[in-house]
């Protein structure tokens, strides 16, 4: 297999203020190691890391002394990309989804025969005989990858393996080896710390030997990279534990803080919002803590409020336009059932779409907090100041998705 120059591959990935290409770099270095190492070492390494124990005999029989090749950023027919694909004689055998901290994604599934209903050009209303457009359906990205692998020409008697290679990201609870029916191939999970341990045994220490084979050098450098980002261990030192205890002091206040914010928002908008489902979540992987309150009626629409931190990571790093890379308060509108539809006029100015559009938010500098204004009052005020815009976003989505907004007699929306 001809190797594209290693540094040329890495040059594809550019760090920005919003995103580090660490996952991409790790995938490329791991693939380079697999493609350079001797066949016997590669076979044992993959067997130990990426093949479930009950499939190891089948793996050896399938391999039959053939070379394993690794490819990165493999584009699928639907435009999605695999982080890492292992092949034997050009046939796929294992898909590896590489995760560090980022959350998994949902992939929109094309609806069979989906089309927009006809509209009346004079008044823009749908004609009476127009069929309702089917709601979009979504699959977990792992389901997408497993379905693709199952549909390829794999070696005979090999069922295929879908691997989650992770550091801190959590695979779905049902991502277990026995759940082939859902993922189409055999699910398998391994952590980067385990890969590091196996790799370090294979390539040895970085002791600056005068002549180190290229494949060992690549393996050693991958170990160093994992150690640099503390991905070689999930241990906690006594210092770490003490630091966590100090950090938890303000976190203990958040539940009471957001209970107050939610109560005040409900008091101001009793005919628009409901208490059921109010919640708070601290999400370090997305660099934020936030709470939310649902609107009345169908559609699972909600208004949210919280703070995000620098550096911006996770799905908040996907906004268009990009968020400021400083701590900000924010107000958001979202929907649990489908992506938000802004209608023909688009989202209001200064509101940004996050990721695939399940919610939009407006960031407000923390400096907008008034002198002697308590934090719960600050966030509740931001929601109230934006409430007319929030309702406009809600109503535009409801109208575009044929769900009339909730109206209460005698109450203005």
C-alpha cells in the first residue's frame, strides 16, 4: 500500500480558535503506525485492541496471513466520513470511531419519497390536498456507520466490528457486543489508555536509541502524544482530588440558583411556559452549565439560559457564526423533536445556530450584569428582555412545521 507522506496528511487539519484537531491527529498517527509496522506486530496489536475476545479465532482465520491496511477520513456515499477504516485485501473489516471528549452526533435519515407539498403562489398557504411532509428521522452516527459496514463486501464469515475508541466520551448504553441487531455489526469499546498500554509494550520506551525502525518511532511518538494530553491514564492523584473538592464548592450552589431562575421565568410567563421538565445540567464536554424551561403545547420546544466558558469546545464550537472565545451568558431556544426551522426570514440577528440546528442561542457578555444584581436576577432578566424574540423564534418554527403556537384566551403571545 503506497503511503501518502505523513506530514502532508497532518497538514489537512488546521487548529482554529474554536477547535483543536487532536482527534484527527491521533487517527492519522495510529493509521500510520498500523501501515508501517510489520504484519505480525500489527495483527497482534489489532487483535488485542480492536477485536472482541469472542471473535479472535474468527479474526485469525479471516486474516490468513494477509496484510491489514488502515485508511482515515473515508468518505461514505452519503457524504459522512469514517475516522478510521481497517481493511484486508481491499475489503473493510473494522470501522473505528475516534473520540476524545466530543459528544456523538445524530445523522438525518433521508425519508423515502420525501418531497415538499405544493403551495399556493398567491397566499403562500398549502393547498388543501397537499400531504403533510413527513417528520425528519435521525439515527445515531454509530448506527449509520454500522449499517454501512454491514452493507459492504466484507471477507467471508466475518461479521464486521464497529469500534468506539474513546478517552472521555461515553458510548450509548446499548453499545454492547450482543446488540448486533441495532448496530448491524458487532459493537466494541476500548479506551485510549488501554491502547497506550498495549502500544508502549510493543514499541518500548523513548530511550533515544541510535537506530529505531520508523514504525517503532511512530508508535513511540503516539505514546508521547497520549501522555502529553493525559490520555494514558484515568487515575486521580491526591492533588487532583483536593482540586475537585475546591471546584465543587460553587457547583453546589447551582441547583438552588437555577431553581430560582426557573421559578422567576415561570412567574413572568405563566401562560407560555410549564414547570414540568425544568432542569439544570453541567456539561464540561461542552464548556457550559445551563438550565431550561419548556413551552406549553406539543413540539418539545424550550427556552434555555446559562453560561459557556473559554475555550469553546464541543458543539458550541460549531456555531455559525462562531461564538466569542470568552465566558458569556446566553439565552437559547431549542426543540427536542426536530431541528429548528427559522421560517422564510431566518433567525433573528445576533442569534447563532448550534451544530445541526437543534437549538439557537444569543450570547450576552457577563459584563452586562448590573451592579449589585444577583446572578439569578441577571439570567432571568436576560430571558425577559429577549422574550419577544424567543416567542418569534418559537412561532416561526411552529408555523414552518405545521404546529400552531399555543394560544390562551385573553393572553397575548
